[in-house]
């Protein structure tokens, strides 16, 4: 059973089968959001997703970065990512047309950032998710 279905811009339908959401800066005890902190956060998310889905490719949607003020601290200017971090497992029909559609599917794990807690769904899903190049990024597997 899927959590939701997303209609990609290409016309392909993908289903979200697992979703992990967390606060982007949850647990940050010291410092402030800056480029170095954000790069560490993104690398950590990629490693986490790769460990959790070792047999599935992982794709990072580059996050939007906001620079709320012109002042810079010891680590450079404040750089803020959207408040919610998401790691989602997606499935769809096989990419390779020669594969048996009864026995094969395709999969992709996606990391993205968003501002709210909404589960992406249908044609209302964020354009960054709807624009995924599934045929290039996903991997076929046998059931």
C-alpha cells in the first residue's frame, strides 16, 4: 500500500511507499545555520539514505537556500534551508520497456527539503518532485 501517488511532469505515475520527515535544524545546540552546517547536514542525509536503501539509487534534490540578513558571523553569512527534511522511497513501473511488467518495478530514494509537513501527492506535489527524471535516476528490480 502506498502513502500517495505523484504525477510526474513526464506523465509517469510514482508511488511514495515510505517517508521520513525531520526538522532540518532539530538538535542544533550551538552556532547558526550557515553554508558549512548545511553542507554537513546534506552529506549526513545522503549517507543515511544510502545506508537505509543500499540496493536503491539515492537522489538529492538541491535545496533552496535563503539568506535572511546581510550580517555574517564567524562561519560566514546565515544560510537557511527549508524547515523540513524528507527522505522518501518511491516505486513505479519498470523503466526498461522490455522487462515483464508483472515481474519488474523501478525504485528511487529521494532526499528533498520542504517548508511544511504535507505529504506530497498527485499533481499538487511540489514541482521539484514532479520534475524528477525518473528514467535516468531510478533502477529496475525484479519482484
